[in-house]
C-alpha cells in the first residue's frame, strides 16, 4: 500500500482526520526545512506538502510568494529539494507531496523528475498550473513510477469537469476552500461542506480542504465532514516571524499540535 493511502486508512480506522502541512522548501534554509520535518511529524502532522520555490507562483498569496523569493535567493533548487527528501527518508516514513509549478519540472526534465522523485521517496505531486487537460504531460511518467497525482478541485469546478477529475484521481482530492490565492480569505464552512458532500458522491478518494485555514476552530469544523485539512500560509508566516527565535521548532510544533488536537 502507498504511504498516502496507508496514512488515510489508519486515520479512518481511528476516526481521526489528517493534518496536512505545507512548507516552502529552503525557507529559511533547506537545513532548517529538514529539521522541521521530524518536529512537525512528532507534533502530529500526517502528510507534508513540500513547496518547490518558483519565481512566479501565481496561485499563492503574498506570504508564500515571499517565502518562495527568500528560498530562491538562498539558492534552493529542485535538485536540492529532492536531495533533502532523500535525506528525510533515512529517518522518516511520513508521506511527502511535492507542491509546485510545472516550469521547474519541465526545465529539469519530466521523465528524469519522475524517476528522481520516486528514488528520493516522494509519494505525490501537486502541480497547481497544470490543468486537467494537460496532466498527462506529467502523469504519463509519475503514474508509471507509482507517484500519486494530487488533483485540485475549486468551488467553481463544474459537474462534468469534476467527474473527469475524480475519475483519474489518486492519493487524495484537494478541495480549494476559497476562490483566489492562498492565505488571503477565511473559508465559508457551509459552502465547503455542501461541495465536499457533492464530491463524495462521485469519489471514494479522501478529500482534504485547504486555502484560508489557520485556526483550531476552523480545523474542527471542517474536520467534521472532510478527511483532512491543509494549513500552509499560517505555518509559513509563523516560520518567518520566528526565524531568529531559538524556540522556532517548539513554536511551530505547538501551533500545529493545537490544530491536530481538534482533528482527533
């Protein structure tokens, strides 16, 4: 069984919901990202989204855009991110999804990327600017090596398009709780629930909800009907605000622990 599938299966058996946390790789450094991962896992994070920095992150809000710029300035590359994942795999089996944009993958070489990612221990990929109609440009290679392709569903996704997306979904479905960019608005719980229930009628894949979630109360409410929640901008902001604090790992761990508590 794949790591992502196995994690959701075990959580379901415990009537527990997944906490998925996003980190921008290399912010403030790849070394710190590598230190953060075991700390977050110990604090209760179930799945990690590791953001590969890109110079034009159009789906991301100002917090993650700034993190990407800091990471690129520090010299982070896709090659470096894959090496870091391989290092993490020596000590952890936490499911890891690479989150990013198609341009760095295309520049690296799509087939080369698929094999390198699999060798490093990547479990899934989420490419925000690769629409459903063009996913085979990557999926032909990632599917072949057993890497899950995480599909995004927006509030504006129509019924026929939704059917097509869920028919090929693997790993989990990522429902975007707001229209617009990350970290810029609070989600409306009633609307999210209605959409999640609609998706659930079409697919047996786990459904995780992300964009705009930052508090334990939001996590608790969404956890009542979703299989997991994704927190990104709130963690990235916390990291930036405390990057010079010697208690950084504890501060971030305590925060994600407070979220996870509401998902058990």
